[in-house]
C-alpha cells in the first residue's frame, strides 16, 4: 500500500551514478520488529538471571543468521534464475527472502550461542519465542506495505487492491486487482500466537510446567497456519512444486510440524500414580 516511507529523490553518487534514494516502509517496520522483539527478550532474560550482554548477543547473532538463512533459501528455491543471472544475487539485499529459511537459520545460531556460553538453552528459548513471533507479526505488516507475499485474485468483501506502481516494480504485486489479504491474515494469526505464548509464559511456574515448551507450541501452530494461508498466496517467488500444487514453505511447514509433534510425543511426561487416581 505504501512501499516508500520517505522519498529522497535521485542523486548522482560516486561509483553508483544516478541513484534513487528512498526509505522503504518494509525495511523500517522490519527493523522496528527486530528492536521491539530484542528489547522484550532482554527484559525476559533479566527474570532468568541472564546478563543483558548475553541476551543482546543472542538477538543480534540470531537476527543476522536469520537474514542470511532467508536469503539463502530464496536463492536455493530460485536457483535456475540466479544461475542464469548471478548478478541478481546482489539484489537479494533488498529482499526479505523466505521466512522459514530465516527461522531455521536463526534458531541454529541461537542454539549454538546458548551451547557455547553454557546458558540454560530451554529457558532462554522459552523467553525468546513470543518476542520472535511479535517481530514476525510486525514484519508481516511490512509485507503488506510493500505488496510482497500477496494473495490470489478474489471477489470477496475483504479483498485488497494495490495501486502503487512502486510496489509492483519492487515485488511484482498485480495492480488494480482485488487480492486475498494474505499478509494481514498471516499477521493476525501471528498476533494470536503471540498472545497465546505470552499467556503460557506467565504459567511457566505452574505445577508440572517444564522449560522448553514454548518452541514446541510455536512450531506446529505456526506451521499449520502458514500451510493453510499458502493456498491463498498468489506470488511464486517462494517456489512451487508438483505443478504448482504445493510450495516450498508448505513442505517445510509439514516437516517442522511433524518433527515438533514427534518430539512432544516422545518426551511426553508419563502420568504419576496420583494423577492416574485423580482421573
């Protein structure tokens, strides 16, 4: 809807020549989401007795790993295009990439940092999941502003129509055509997940509560909502398989949900004799 937040006009820059400078709305919202999520994680870290330095480093390195992972998966999904146009790889600097690739890479960096510095991995993970989902939600508003991750044409009452040529040039969103509001739908689903995870965090000291439950609530829930919303996506940059019937994100969502559910079943706490009698 509003892909450019501040337009600075065209400038003749050394080495770059005539260049159009502007501040993208998506980039600003993405940065705001990262900062807000990071501050929330640091605040939660204090309640766990973990230094602010460690929590800041975890956020910074995980964000950096997530950015690289998202762009790497985008290149892998569209490898034929980038193999034929290798210079276009530099253009991924302006692209968010594939979100699930960023989540996986960021999670790996997160776990490696916790392991290297002997931090309570599961407790720190619990502290970070809801803030991450909040940053993800704010990022979806950025997607909406830029027009990326757009939906299929529709005639429903809740359809959205993009009209800005800049959005079309940057993301390929079709103009003047009513589309399914997939970005906002995904954002509302993320917000509901944030509220649920925040409520579960407040119950972490309840009897029987175990550290490390937040990621196993987030992964299958997000995977299911993402899998369903993908059916209404109209863009193809995320990669389509089996004659366009399923996307790369859906395949990864199925794998992630299956792995999370398998972990939960395998590590399910057996009922005690008292609990059995109570039932």
